[in-house]
C-alpha cells in the first residue's frame, strides 16, 4: 500500500496490540489452567463505543472532507467500522470489510450466533472461558499446548505458512472485550448507508463462515438498496493479509 503512494495508519484498538491488557493468570496459565479459565479480564469494562471513539479520533486527525479515508475492518472490527462511518460519514470515502462482521442495523454480534449461517464456525472450540464470567472472548494464541495451537491455526490461518503464522500469532492477545459482542450496532441509511462499501469475501474461512458473510452482504444491500455492496472474493482463510497480501492490497487500492 505504501509503495503505491498511500498513507497508511494502523491504530491498535483498545484492548489490542500495544493497548492490550492481560489477566494475571495469563502468565501462569501453563501451571494453573483453571485460573486462566476463570479470572476476570482487565478489559471487561470496554464497550463498543470505547473502540469506536478511539477510531473516530484517528479518522478525525487524518481525514478531511476533501480527502476522506478508506476505512478497513477485519473480523470483529467490522462492528467498529460500522459505528465509525455512522459517526463521521463525511470523512470516509469507502468502507472495506475483510471477512468482517458487517452486522445489520440494530443487531449485535451475538444476535447471529444461533443463526444457521454461523453453524460451521469453529471459533467456539477455541474459547477458554465463559465470556459472561470473565468479560472477554478468551483465545490463547500463545498457548503452550501444541494441539490447541494447531487448532487455532486451522481456524484462523489454515492457508498461512507455519513460520509466518508463528510470528503473527505472537502479536495477538488473548482477550477481546465481551461487551463489544453484545451491543446493538446502530446505523442509519442516511449516514452509514451513504458511504460506499466493499466486502472481501473469504471463501475458505473457518472462523466466519462464507454463509454468514453472504448474509451480512444481503442484509446491508436490503437496508440501502441504492448503495449496494461491492463484493470481491478471495479463496483464503480468515487471514488473507498473511496468505495473499498482494491480492488483498490490489483490492484495497481499487477506486
């Protein structure tokens, strides 16, 4: 992207990257796995609006009415992208959802969990604690259990070279705030619905099934029939930025 002349900003969401926080039991989880399965997350109080406000702040710093941004969201960040575009549609030229939760207006992430389109997701087998009890969706990307690590890779990055995934997994953190999944995503046709959007559909995704991705696209198009989603397809897992970075970059560069 930078080679193509684009200015790129990749902020960490609250609770992620350098803004991550860990339950004390994360450090002793190999010896005392029961504690890691029950200890409350320090991220438990973070809400969808906290994450949205952080990204809105970045967009307001780098975007202008005469130079709006292309806002990209992957996976869970789709709900954040929705809310940011609702807040500052004049600063966003296009939304790009990479196998992301482009949830329907007024619905929450959690509303989709029991739908048949989500039946094939394999994420549930990786969750190490009750999200309601610990305040987070807890997946240990750095587990010392080799079999568990192999399942994590299979779900999120089956087509990614092992050494590359090992390096990428060290950048991931175990807890995602549970509140983000429960909050309804309020968007309107005359704000979020006016922004052009692209959905990158990942056909071999075991985390967010293609059927669910298709459902998000169908719901969005029904909500804003005058502004249909541009769909681009990749035959990848949930992590195309690792398995097919050049192809993904070309999609992001489309006008």
